C-alpha cells in the first residue's frame, strides 16, 4: 500500500513540474508574431481614428484598443529618440496620433524611415494602445 502511495505521489509531482515548465515556456518564452505577418483588423485614416477617440474615448477604446490598424495619413513630424525609437506624428502635433517604431524595427526599415518627410502621405501598421493626450499606436512599421 505504501509503495502504491509513493508511486502516485511521484507521478503527481512529475505532472506538477511538467505543467509548471510548460506554463513558464508558454507565458514567458514565446515570441510575439512580427507585425509584418499580422493582419490588420481595421484600415482607417488617422483623422477618422482621432475623431472616433475625440467623440467617445471609451467606445473607441473598446473598438480599436489592442487591435492592429492600418493607418493612412500625412506626416506632421518624425522624431528619433536617443534609444533609436522613431515617432511619427499624424493629424496634429499636440493632439493627434503618434506611431512609435521601436529601435529594432527602425533598424530593419532604415531606408523607409529615412525617406519620411513632413507632409508626405504614409501608411503605417501598428497596435492601438488607446488615448492619453493623443492616440498611441505601438509596434509600428511603415508599409510600402
């Protein structure tokens, strides 16, 4: 009887360890799908997106929050910070739509980013993170 108990206890411990290992791997070690392989949930102009958030932030966040957007607009400004992140501002410099291209993507898209100028029409794909003073789009990339 004691041998059977210890065998079952050993199997139980192995199952718990295996489940913990899988949970760690699945939760922490998996990588996010690259933006270029993700399908856009919405194709919208930056003006329309900003208008939706201005009209009702809660409803717009429910609709667009966490979704992949394909934004089309004219560039207001392009800035690069010290860590290599590039921010493309659309609609209005004070209260508009800001698209952040992280430093790793900026390296991959160096020539496309270098060609960006104020007033130029651009298509950007990224994830909508909601609105603070402006609508934040992250994980962005310039679409050719």
